[in-house]
């Protein structure tokens, strides 16, 4: 059995599809306590993997477990959760990336791991660590890029 389950990804996608704020949904799925306890080192950025909703604005239902798996393995958009200690000391104008930003990156440049809760050890939320210099861009709408 893998650490991440289809249920966790489905929960995130369904809530986003229901119109809930994607940032809030992702942070709640991971858990603010786990994010707060994690400190990326040097110039690393902690990024939550973005999972598209199953429902398009037109009302058409797409997706399913296969689409969510594609987002996990090939999605290029993530939510910045935390920035490394070195980045916190840099001048603000030299580092436009901050927690809450949607960023675009190459999946193979990032190291995936999972935040898991003690009561759900086999059901984790996918996050990645990526070097700041490997981030391609900030995007306003995470649904605009795949």
C-alpha cells in the first residue's frame, strides 16, 4: 500500500470543485501543525502539490482517480507553504516567492514526500521540496497550467 491514498487526493479535489478556496483546502488537508513544525533549510521551498478539481466551471465532471494521480506525478503547479532559512534573510525584492504563492516547476526537480498524521499513517498529503532557483514562475490561477 502506498503512503498517499486516492481518498486524500479525492477529498482535496472535491472540496476545490465545490468552490472552497484551494489554498485553505490544501493547508487543512496537510495540517497547519505539521507545516509549522517543518523548517526547510538553505534555499529550499516547501510546496504542496496542486490537485485539480473534478468539476469544470461549465459544470462538466471530469477527472477521477486517474486524473488525480496524473496531477500528483506530472502536475507542474504547487502552493508555497514555507521558504528556507536562507531565503528568509534575503532582501524582499530579491525573492518574490512567498508562502501562499502558486508556483510552476518541473516535477523531476522536486523531492516528493508526505506529511502524515499519527492517526492516519497510510494517508498522507503530497508535498515537495524544491530549490528556489528551479522555480520557473508564479501563476495567479493554478487551473491555468497543466
